[in-house]
C-alpha cells in the first residue's frame, strides 16, 4: 500500500514494527493510500495522526472510535492521551477531559461508556 509522504516521514517501517509489538495500530486508508492512523497501548492512546490535507473529513473521529471500541472490548474503562495544542479542541469534542497541562502538551482522559 502507498503512504502519503508526510506519513512516510513520520512513521518509518522500523517504528511501526516497534509499535505493533506492544500495541494495537489502526490505519485509515482511502483509495489505497493511508490517510491516518492511531495506536492504543494498554489504556493510552498514542500516535493519532491524520494527513493535514484530509482534516475535517471524519477520519480522526473514525480512528478515535475504532481505538475506543477496541479498548472497550479489552475491558478498559478509561483511556488517556497527550494532546498537542492544535489537537486539544478535537479531543474535547471527542469527549476527553483535561487532566493536566504541561508546557508541551495536555494530558486528557475519557471514561468509556458501556
């Protein structure tokens, strides 16, 4: 499968292999090209990324739903993530609450509804 250049630069094959060993990694693909991805490791969401040319098309929400539903199937009751400033509002709209602010990111969490 082909990847956009932005994703290729950010997630080289070696990193993907490392992530996949200890976590679940989901990819959003359109027309054979990866447009977004997300990773769940235990109760923490990592590596959520959507190609900027595909923002505001529901891809990020679809990835978050997939990650959260997988967490529920694993009986995880609460998930957390570290958001950068540009993504804070997106995660808030997804139901995440701000727990802590640091100079680099926002720690956010969400109780999953059963």
